[in-house]
C-alpha cells in the first residue's frame, strides 16, 4: 500500500526531530519495529507472542498451569472412577440399597411357615379350702409349647407387598445410579473448569508479557522524550490490569482444584488439553429418547409402580384370609398335661374403622407418584432442548470468534505498527487493540468450555456423562 507522509502534530514532532535524544528514541523503536508490509504486519519484538520475553512465573504457578500430554478422555474417566470410589454420599446410598434389598427378602419370607417355641419354668402352688394335708401342694413346673402357622390364602396381600418391596428395591438401585451420575457430572464439570482457567491464565500471562514489553520500550523512549510520560503511565496501568486479571484467574483455578480434590482426592494428575473432549454436539432426537432410560426416570417409574402395588396390598388386607395352625403344649412337674391342636383359621373382616381411608390414601399416593414420574420426564425433555440450544449457541459463538480473532490480531498488529513507525495512532489505540484481542481470546476459551459443560449436562439427562467419554 502507499504510505503518505504523516501529518505532524506538536505532540509527535519530538519523535522525528533530530534532537539530542533522537538517537536513543530511534534505537528503542527499532528494537521492536520493522518496515511496513502491504498485507499483514510483520512479527516484531512486541507483536509476536513467540518473541516476547519469557514469563516470570513462580514455581507454584508453573506447576499450576502445567498441562501434560495425557489423553483427556482417559483422564476424565480416571477422575470419575476415583470420585465414585471415594464419595461417602455414594457409600451411604449403597447402604440404603442394601437395606432395601433386605426389606425385599423379608417380604418374600412371609409365605414361609412360622415356627414358634415357648419354654417356661416356675414354682407353682395350689391351696384348696379346708385344713387337710391334701389341700396344700407346691412344686416346680415346666411348660413347653410349639406352634406352626403358615398362610394359605390372603387375597394376594403378600404378593402385592412383595411387589411393593421389589419396586422399592429397584427405585433404590436407580437412585444409586442417579447419585453416581451426579458425582460423575460434578467431577467432569470441575475438570473442564480446571482446563478453562488454565487456558485463560495462559492467555493472561501472554497479555502481561506483552504489556511488560511495551512498558520496557516506553521506559527507554520516555528517558529521551519526557513528553511521552503519559503514555508510559497508560502502559503501566494496562500492565497492572492484565496482571490483576491473571491473578484473579489463577485464584479461580486454585479454588477449582480444591473443589476437585474434594471429589477425587489430594493427588491431582497434571492437567490435560480439555478444549475439545466434549466438543461434539449429540443428536437432539437421540438425546430426547435417552431421557426414558435415565436413572431418574427409571427410579420415578419404580416408585410409581411400588405405590400401586402397596395400594393393592392394602385392599387385599381387607379381604378374608385363611391360615394353617398347628400347636402343641406340654406341662411337666407339679402337674402333667399335654394338649395339641391342628387345623385352619379363617379371618373375615366385618367392621374395620378407617379401612376405606387407608385404601384411599394409598391410591392417592400411587396417583401422585405417577404424576411425579411424568413431571420428571417432561422436565428432562425440556431441559435437553434448552441445553441443546445453549450448546449450539456456544459452538456457533466459538466459530464466529475464530474469525473475529483473526481480524482482531491484524488490527492490533497494524495499530502497533502505525504507532511505532508512523505516529498515526496513539497509545490509547494500541491499548484498546491489545485489550480487545486478548479479551476475544478469553471469550473464545469460554465459548468452547461453555459448550462442553452444556454437552455434559445433556448427556447426564439420559445415559450419563460417562457415555461419550467411552
């Protein structure tokens, strides 16, 4: 392109006037300047991140931002497994599942005969009217009894109670799976946040290095031209702001690692490149269909079925029942006696106050459980649609930001070049271009990780977040 002679203003004439400090000014500018190119700005000391001075990071920050070459999917699976094995909440859920299994076994055992053995030993005495020696007797006496009972017919009460406990067991198992999914989702989410903040910290570190380079160059220029002192102050302010952003990001990274350690333990593996591990948007119809196989929906369905079985058991309990009874008693000692009985007992309810209310209550709970299941399904389906739109928007935003970043990089390069060589731009333009470029880079990182977080939520509404990792 054709470069016209710049219009000189009183503020800029000191750069081009051959004064006593001109040699120093030109030397400082030459250290990070290059000739003007027609298309893209050339790399220079302060315009190319690869040529910037190395970041002065502490050993703690270096370890914090260290990203290894481990496979991100394998690392996420490892973190999820560690979280599942370590979670005390899941341990409690597993114990509740075992308790529900014991309740189911207890309900099944009601069909088996019940055998009862009774033993007693006592000192007994008998006093009859009169004063004769035979009117008074006392001595030791032992008594034993054995009874066997077994249900023969109960209108299906035991069957429905067994079904009730069986469905409660299924609900407990699916509840355990749901709890495991929540732990897995939280672990994946925190691992993604860790990767997000590591990338953000790296961007802000480059921003700090860029501002430090400009401050260093301006410090040399200001020593020869004191009229540029305000620009030095502006550059120092931008450096402080960039450093503050870096410190805030590393603080957020440390907090995220603390929360992640609560799930997986104190020994965290080196960070992995998580920017694309869940970047693929799943099919919407497939995700809507997967809602029906989610642990939450399965648990709600089991609860609804359990309440229906319980209502039927309450109704059956109000019907006639038949049981087998065999009983024998034997007494030894002071008096000897043996008796036994065998047969069936028939129980026919005639008046049961409150029976209708108990049946109505059980049926209403069954209806409520069915509505809760339907509500769970509907909420999950709308949640999937909402999250699908959010993920699509985030992925589209990340693609658009790539194009914006290219133009932003060219703008900051040309702006810095024009300020360095032609005096057509002020330092405020340079700072604005730099700030815009690095903010776009951070926005691109956020868009990528926002999309992955939402994709993880979408998977968690169905088959689970671990599914895409496999």
